[in-house]
């Protein structure tokens, strides 16, 4: 058979696996494969202009974003790790705005309580408390871990943070998605922030070049969405980067890894390394204390039933 016909036969065979209704891929997995097609060129050949796949959008009052990466771990290893709520707390605490995180993991209650605040150290009592519901989906070719919160500060709503993974071509491809919806009040507050205190904040995507050939980065609400997404991206990457280390070293090294990654982009700078490390160690101590208190309360409650 001529080579052209062989190639055509292979293409048709591949399309039959993707498109055949009898063996159709679940919609979530199909969406992830579509994301892989977009991200693959950047992940396989990162450049200075596009060092990683990242897309954030602000349309009306909806803020969304997604980023992609390869993991060294297998799908089952990632599923095992992210099915544990305490690991989610370890990941989310790396983000500057997370002040503490506790979890409840029973048959009737799988939730994360996240204390959100400013980009410097704050006591949990000074933070805004958000409660996220936790859900997972897992089969041989797809895993998703998703946390959702109905309400947030200033009337914001529909919060979602999700990690999806699938094995492709001998690698584990992952997509991180974050989103939230602004209220009228929070939308006005965001616009006021980017027009005043946050007017110099820059994002990651390049929107043009100046007369000297220097990149011009996104600004405004687009920049805020990109910066927030990238900090979550580095938090997941830091957690899995340190999984092969002894348990006692993982959190310390994840802090250094997270800061190392963010330090590459001056747009993300907020605090220096010593302050970040010190703040996060103090917040981690608060997190441990809050979790112990929650477990004591649950134990007392079960005894009194």
C-alpha cells in the first residue's frame, strides 16, 4: 500500500477512536484533550514570549482562567494525593492570599474552610472565611478534583478551583482552572483598584512591544486575573515537585520552590523571600492549630450524640 494511503488509513483510524459514538470519550475528558491540543506546542517548546500555557479572561462580571503543565507523577499518584483534603490545604497555603486552611473529610462532609486575606501575614480572625465543597471524578484515563464555593467577599460568587489530569503520550497532562463571578459591588471595587492602587500591576501575557522592542504586558483586571491564576499554578507545581522528599522537608521546600518560580516574573513581586517564608511558617502554625481545634470539636460532638 502506498505511504500516502497508509497515513490516510492511520488518520481515519485515529478519528474513529475519537469520534465513534460507541466508544465516545466522556465530555470532561474530551474537553481536556482539546486543551492539550492547544497547550502542547507551548509545553513542548516553551519560549520567552510564552514560557507556559496560561489563559485568563474577564468578561462582564465573570473571571476565568486556565493553565496547563506536565506532571512527573502518574495519574493514579496524582489522584491519590489530591483525594486527600489535607494536601489541598498544603497547596493552597502557598498562595499569598491564603492565611490558613482546614478540612473536614467524612462521608457526609467533604469541605475546605479557607481563610483569605491580604498579601502579608494576618491572623485567621482577621481573614475572610470561605467554605468550599470538595468533589472528585476518577477513571483509568481521567481524574478531576474540584472545590467550589457559592459565596465570597463583597457579594462575589461561583468560586471554582479545579485540577484535571490525563495520561497522554507517556506523560501526565494537567489543567488548572479557576473562576469566580463578581457582584456589582465587587466589580466596582475591582475597577477602582486597578485605576488607583493597582494601576501599575502588570500581568503575564504580552500585548505588544514598545519602541525599544521591550514587551508590554497586560494590565487592569486582565492582569489581576493572570497573576492570581499563575500563583495557583505555581502552588500545584510546587506541591508535586516536592513529593519525593521526606515529609518533614516537603512544606519548607515547596515554599522555596513557589518563591523561586514567582521570582522569575517581576510582575508577581509583592514581598521578599525572608518575609514570605516567615509569614507562611506562621500561617502554617495557625493552620495546624485550627485543624487540631476542629478535630477536637468533632470528637466532642460525636461523643455527645
